[in-house]
């Protein structure tokens, strides 16, 4: 539970941390920022019998020869990390080198990293075979995955921009299973939570013992229980994306208000109208009869205006639900609606 970073520089290996020579350290809830090194700007993991857990960390604005360098027989578990806006001068930001070892990458978000050489987000050397499950690899330059030599690494239930046809370098002969190539629909370019319509929601894998039970922020995964987990470091509050939420805006209102949904009762879709008398961050949440939040239908900055939202909760059981609107520190009254299948 430490913060590591602050423009640290190493002329050797590991700008902030170098792990090697055996042992199973746990590095979690740390921030690695603005570190520099000639090998592993933020971290180097090296050496046989070196099996660390690297989880729930934030790597950003590091600069060097790979942000995280993994090699020399090491077998780390890299889980729930946010790796974004790093720069490497020669190879990938997650750089696999050396020989031996077996790395498992689960529920990481690897986005908007750059490389001055021929790498990208992931660079694999010497035919190593890391396993990727439930990762987002998107918006990295010049490539998402670069292979220096033929490799049979495995991707399962990942979102990878460009798909495997976008891999650069040598031959890929590994497993590419249930992966998607589409916009992950982050909140914005600096907030990597998922929008409610993201294809990553409920698209992950959840049948293995090492899938994490919480996300990058410690929220339960999967959410809700019984659904499939999301792809990426953040877990939303939906079991599947909301594909039928639409909104319209017209003239500016004079007050902050939340109207009764219509129709009510309803079968699958209903319309909720609300008015924002000023521009601010808005959040519209749906709760079940037990008071558990089941949907966050709106969660973004909005301009002042009158809005009409079509909500589809056909995936939920019949019963009474409540909805509440927040605008900054303002809270509307709670309204009740009845869903009948």
C-alpha cells in the first residue's frame, strides 16, 4: 500500500523496483509514475523462481526501455493494473524477454502508451508464451502487440484494438479465443471506467481460480454476482451493457427535477425525464427493493437542459425498483417504478 514514483531514475534495471533472485513478493495498490531506466522504466521482474503478484497498481508517465520488463524465467501474476500514458524508447511497454517462465496477465487496462521503436503495448521476445485473460489493450502506438520472434502466446476474452490481424513483427501461432475488437467506450481519455454501453461489460471469463474477486478499486467482481466479469481493470455495476439507453435534450429548464417514469408499470422499456438547471456531473441510479444499486443509467458531466432517457431493464426480474438523480451535491427525490414481465 505504498506510492512509488516521483521521477526516480536508474542507470541499471528498474526505475522504481527490481525483483529477482527468487521469492514471491506482493506489490499492490502502488502508483508508479515518472520513473526512468535504461531497462524497465518502472519495474523489472527477472530470475527463475521469481513469482511475484503485481496487482491493483497504476503505472503512468514512465519513460525508458519498457515500462514493465519481465524475463529470465520469472513467472509473475499481473492482475488489475492500469498501465497508461507511458513511453518506451525501444520496445513495448510490457516487455517480455529472456527465456523460460510463464506470465499470467489478468484484467489489466493497457492504454494510450507509446513506443519510439517497433514495439507497442506488448512486446514479446524469444518466443515466450504469456497468458492474457480479460485485458483491454487499446490506443497504443505504434502497435498493440509486437512479436520479435515466432510466438504462441495466448489471448482469452480480451479487447484488443485491431484484433490479431493488427499484430506486428513475427508470426503469431498462439490461441486467440473470444476476443473482441471495438471501442471499449471509456468515460473519457483520462478516465478508464467503462460507460454503461461498453462492450467490455460482462464479456470476460470467470471459470478459473485466479480470476480476481475485486477490481482495481476493490469493488466486487463480477458485479452483479452470477454474471460474467467485465474486461479490463474496472468492474461496472451492470451484468451486460445497456444497449437501449437513448437521450434527447431541448430547451433550458428553470429548476432541477426528476419526473415519474412512463409507462409505469412497464414491461421492458420505460422513459425517464429529468431537468438539470445547471451544468454539472450527473448520476441517475436504479435500485431494487432491497436497496441494492443495479444500474447506473447516467454517470457523466452534462450541460443544463431537459433530458429524456429510454431505459431497458428487461434482463432484471419483475418487481419494484427505485430511481434517484444526483446533480453535483444536489439530490432529487426518489421515485418508484414497477417492472412487470
